[in-house]
């Protein structure tokens, strides 16, 4: 009986240990489930973070590409702006030259107008003098033409008279 009692005690001790171990086992299983859930959640979170990191890298690449494109566009804009400024300066110079030429031509035109007005008044003055002289000259030419006609007629008459006299002389000479 003593042995039975010892064994009973040992058995009760083992049962207590088994119960303690079952409790510990259940606690470990529960902890394992919690840990498994946490691990699963952590994996999900890690996937999400990896996706976010991947998206971040993609966005960073897009930002870098956009910055490069912006820099190229800025450089192109600056180059085009400088070219346009040079063209504007050139066109302004041409416009200034054109205005200078226009002013010069306008002044020349005014001078020519004044000269033309002076010439017109000179022409009018000369017309006043020359027209009567021209009319007088025309009259003289007409008189000359009339006199030439008269001279020709007188010469013709003289020639006829001269011939007549010659013929009459011949006749007188024959008669004598």
C-alpha cells in the first residue's frame, strides 16, 4: 500500500504535470495561432509595403523622367527664347532702318515737291515769256512762208518774163 500510495502520488503529480503541460501546450498553441495570425498579417503588410515600395520606385522613376523632360523642355524653351529675342532685335533694327529710310525719303520727297513747285513757277514764268515769243515766231514763220510763196511767184513771173523777153528779142532780131 505504501507503494500504491507513492504511485498514486506520482500519478497525481504526473497528472498535475500533464494538466500543467496541457495548459502550457494550449497556451503555446493559442500563442502559435496568434503568432500565425500576426505572421500572416505581417506578410500581408509586408506585401502591401513591398507594393508601396515598388509603386514608390515606379513613381520615383516617373518623377525622374518627368524632371529630365522638364529640364529638356526648359533648355529648349531657353534656346528658343534666345533665338526669338535675337530675331526681335534684328526685326527692331530693320524697323528702325525702315523708319530712318522713310523719314529720309519723306524729306527727299518734300525737297522734290519744293523743287517741282519752283520748276512749275519757273515754267509758268517762262511760258508767260515764251508763249508770246512763240506766237510772234509763228507769225514770222507764216509771214516768211507767205513771202517765200510770193518770192517763188515773182521768180516764176520773172522767169516767164525773162523767157518772154528772150523770145521777143529773137523775133525782133529775125525781123531785122
